[in-house]
């Protein structure tokens, strides 16, 4: 299940896997029946406590998720819906 959630973050929100694997339970909040996920620019990083991005790539490939093409598609979609400055600030893409 966590692999599928990681794939969704990469596909829907164009997140780099290095940022996805650094997410902790502190980035998740349940409030008023909604689940919120904070994707800030500085997630907590504890190298001994999370997957490497290359290991997550292998796990996503096993689920049939080819990340590079899907992430590029997600970026194009976001760029078509939001101003470029906002996309750049939200995703750290220049």
C-alpha cells in the first residue's frame, strides 16, 4: 500500500522520489475527517529510517509504474493549470 501511495505522489503531484522517501508520519495530519499531507520544501530527513529513491523506483516498476514518463506528464498537466511561478515554487522545478 505504501508503494502505491508513493507512486500516486509521484504521478499526481510530480514529486521527486528523493522527497517522497523522506516523508515521515509527521507530514500526515488527520483533521475533520480529511487526511492532509504536507509536501513542504524541507521534509525531515533521517537516512537510516527511509527507503532510498532507487529502491522505491524498483518497487514502483514492480507495480508497473514507469515514473519518468508519468512524472513528465504530470508536470505538463500542472504547468497547464497553474502559473509557471507557482509550479516552480511548489515543486522546486526551475
